[in-house]
C-alpha cells in the first residue's frame, strides 16, 4: 500500500468504526500532537481515539494531498457536545507501511470550553 492508502485506513477507523484503531497500522512509537491532547505512543492514541469516537457524530475527509511520505488531509467532523462543525488540517507521516506521526491543527477553543463545562 502507498502512503495515501495507509492513511485512508486511519480515516476509515474514524468514519466506520467510531475511532477503533485496532486495524490501523500505527507504529509502536507513533507520536501525535494536537491542540487538546498529545501522545507519544500508539497505545495511548488508540485509547483516546476509542473514547473520542464514541462522541463522534460525523467525519469526512474534504481534501487530501500527498507529498512523499506525508499525507495532509482537510477534515470536517462533528463531536458531542459541540453543536457545530469543526474543520481541521491533519498531517500524517508514513514510513515502512506504518503511520509514525500525526499532527492535528484546528482552533480548539470551543472544544476546550465544552470539555471544561462537562468537568464542572
């Protein structure tokens, strides 16, 4: 599989399996950075994805660009308890048939507020 096909298994996990990343080829040392959470291994990321996936109302890849081992996707998603659509850019790096890193970029202020309200 090429980088885009591997990345699309990641997005299928969000779209079709509510964040179940068990079949996604994440490297054991997978690193992920985002505006709300960051992870330094695949196990932590998989646990978060399963939890977040339970709150996911919709997820779609709007655009996708590939540059060698990097795949950049523009994604739209809806997540409880937020009322609207979130748009993000995500950069995933693939090496030797596995996703080795990810970076998610979006304005997370509304999500942070909703998370804080839920904790009260």
